[in-house]
C-alpha cells in the first residue's frame, strides 16, 4: 500500500471504514511527515494531544461521520478552546482561546483530529505569507517560492501531505490564491454559508471560512460539515445545506460564462493561454460556454482596498493591551500603553491598513472613499446578478501569475494585484473555487469557478468534471 497520507481524503475514509488503517496509525504518519517537513514552517503550533485523541476515536464502535478519525489542520485564525490562536501576530503570540469557533467545534464533533494550527499572514493581511510574525511558509513545490497568502500554511500543509485537508479563510482571495500557488483545490463558499463565530475578524463583511483539499470531491465532504446556520453569527444564512458530495458528482448541465474582455487584459500570455486551453478542453467535453460582460469589475481592487482596511481598522481596535493579547512593558500612562502596545504588537502591513482604514472612515473622507467604494461594490454585485441570468457558473483565472519567489515583490500595489481575479467574488459574497489547471515555469496555476449565491454544489460539480478529464490535481 502506498503511504496513506498521499492518498485522497475519500480514499482515507475508505481505509478507516474498512479498518485497514486506524486513526492512530494515520495520525502518526502525518505527524512523521510534519516532523520531516519542519523547514516548510507550515505550523505555528502542533496539537500535542492528537495521538491521544486518535486512540480514543479508534475505540468508538460506530462511525458517526465520514471525517471520523481524519487528521486535519486549522488556519491559526480559528479559536479552539485551550489552544493558542495567534493569527500570525505578535499581538496574539500567547493568546489561549477561552472558547471555540463554530468551524472548530463542528469538525471536532465530527470526530476528526486536529494535528495543528497553520501559519498565515498577520491577521490574514497579505498574499505571500511574508507578513507572518512567525516567518513565512515555503512552497513545498519549490522552497524558494511563496505558498501564497494569507492561508499559505494550510495550502502548503495539504500539498506536502501534512494533513488530509485544512481550513482557511478568504477575505479577498486567501484560500484561492494559495490553492493555486500550491497546486491544490481551495473553496470559499457563499458569504454566510459558514459561521464566522470565533474566527478572528479582519474585514467582517468579506471574511469567509473555507476548505483546502486535494480535489473537489474531498473539499465537498469537509465543506458540508463546516457549513450551516449558526445563531451566534448574525450574518449566517438560515438555509439547509445540501448533500454536497452528491451535488459534486451528479449530472448537471452547465453553461460557463467567460468574461473575455477581462481575459484579454491578462499580461502574461502563458497564463492567458493556460486559461483558454482549459476552456477549450471543457468545450471538447461537451460543456457549453457563453461570453459575459462584468461591468465595473475592474474597480474591484480599489474598492476592496478601501472597504477591507476600513473594516480592519474598526475590528483591530480591540487590541489595546488591556483586554487580551500583547501589552507593552512599563507604560508611563494610559495613552503610552495604547500607543506602544499597538506600535510594538502589530507588524508593518497591519499598521498600514489600520491607518488607511481610519483615514477612509474619518469625517471629511467617508463619502469620498468609503461610501464610493460601497457604491462600486453594489454595482459589481449587480453585474454578477445579471450574468447569472444566462450562465450556471463563471470561469476566470485564479491569479495572474504562478507562485513568485519569496522576497521578490516589494511594491505593495504589486502585492495587492495578486487578488485581482479573486476579490470580485468576495465583494459580491459569491462562492468561488480554485482548481489546479496545469504548470507554467514548473509551478502550478489555478482555474477559478465562481457560482451564484449558495451554488457551492455547482462550482464543485464543474470542478469535479474538470478533474475527471485532467490530472493536474494528482501529485
Ligand atoms: N491578499 C488580500 C489582502 O491582503 C486578501 C487577504 C485575505 O483574503 N485574507 O487583503
């Protein structure tokens, strides 16, 4: 038998069901892989009770969930009672969660095993993992390259077989871009599909939790478990969650919408060609396509970089050195305590965004920046609504480039441009997925499918269709 850790989640579930492997053995194999791959820096902390938990699970007589006994990793943004939740920041370096996030709880109740908490850009702000206080993660395919961000630790951990699947969050692309860079599948569901309770907030109207896995089928299993209404999150959607694995594998008729005007503007001809080749392949396999127009979409990036910092400046005001987290030493007075705590506890990128956000929200500038950005957001949402009258899903590249070398992007705007194709789905609150679509310069690229509101099933389904006719996701 090949090492079970290199098999898919569905294959591992099969092995556990048939008792061909125990959860303890599987967990041990993953911990060995983690130990061997320490240099990737995927984890901020490990769960030292993982083996003990797996032993207990093995004693259960019945399997109560597909994920029972499966080792997974959580992005270190999800509170887990009794465990550290650092959010990649010095500010929360020693913060032990007093309660658990709904995502953590749901996975715990499914009897899966958390092996550890993954590294990430500080407070999920970044596209390269380089803003983490704990040092950047390395891309397992080429260690000189970035794994993407902000959920780079989760993406790299799945790619390097350090867990069967992992959780992540996506505010502007933080699941899909790292999935693309690491050659795996990453899905961000509809805003409100997964509860944000206990997930450290960055930009609350955009933040959404999701899954990294080896394939669309694997992702569908884990996503279904974490989805669903939660009264603790006022933006949670009160709708039933369908059986996602059935939707993923069922027969569906698709018409893929393609925003050709946007595609024409892609600078890198290899990225453009890769996308067009994928569409050709889908067409050859009988799937219909249709050109669509997405007006205002080119303003997504500037709108996001007003709205996200504005919300972050409000959310991060809670780190004041009083309630929890880092506190500076020997403050002279209260003012000094606030100022030094925040100056010393936050990294440069976070501070920059707090300043931008505070500026955009300030009395004289609110209308000119924040209100305008919200108007653009409404227009973009309408563009998608119109498009979905004629198509079942929309396709575009996940990113305009493959994983870049660590340290190679110094211009902040260039870094922000990483999310040019991912941000629109966040602004409109729509589900979106990235699946591996081939290699350029020996590094993977991603193909993105965006779905209509609550259509996770449809984007998983088209991704599965694509993975049936390609082997880019097999490694
Ligand atoms: N890279 C984007 C940013 O820096 C998106 C981050 C995210 O999705 N959490 O804001």
